[in-house]
C-alpha cells in the first residue's frame, strides 16, 4: 500500500526531470541585459495647502452663505475644483440640495436609473480666450465625477462643507478660467494652479 501511494509522487518527479532523467541538461544561456526604456515622469508640484482663491456670499433661503474657491488645479488631462460653503448666519440653516445641479438627469449606462439630481454638475469652467465651456467630467457609465447625493444636505449655523468636481483640462497656455457657480455668479479669471 505504501508503494502505491509513493508511485504518483515518483511519476510526478520523473516528469519534471528530477528523478531518472536521461536527457542532459543544457547549460543556461548567459543573461542578456534587458533593454531599458526611459519614461518621462511628470514633474511633481510642491504641495500647496488649500487656500481661499476667491469668495462671494449669497442668500440660500434665509441664510447668508459664503462660497470660497479653495482649489483649482490642472493635472495632466483634468482640472480639479474644490469649493467650500460656510453658513455665516447665526439663526437659519441653508439647504444645499439641488442649488448646484444643472437640472438635467443623465442616464446611467447598463442601468434603469439616472444620475440623481442633487450634484454639483451645474458648476462649469469657461475659457474665454478660446470660447470653450468645460462641463463636469463623466465616467464611461454617465456618472459625473463630482460630489452627488446633496438631497437633504444642510448647512447649519457656523457649519461648512467642501464640494468638488473634475473637468477636462484647458490647453496648457490657458493660465486662468472663469468659474461659473449657480446662485453665486461668475468668478472671473481664477488662476489655474
């Protein structure tokens, strides 16, 4: 019985050339150096903490809310935007909901649903030099690359929230764009970091 159990292992090793190999083993070929390929690495920018680039206040319901552009930076083929909302009112809360939404729902590919209507896809960039409007980027399924799900989100007194969106990048020679924000108007010539 022990010999029968050992037989499969012996056959396995014989097939691998470990036991009972009658073929001579060829010497290993000398290692050839691999061809090296150089790839240009993008230069890294020094980290710059978010700061207020531009700000403006508006009434959202009964509350006075400040919107500050904290970040607008081009990286490769995309541009990232971050805005901070702060409720400066000491009495009323501000409902965010659909104030930054473009009002159009987008069908989600491979799904029976649409993108929700409570996102920041209504904020866009405007390159006046080239007459180009940059809408929020979308993934292959049609979802915006931006903050969504703002239905029922509120800013309470002295509260704040940061919202973000991603866009296609303007040409490299464009150094500033207008940021158009529903209810807050146009922030002109915001520098691209």
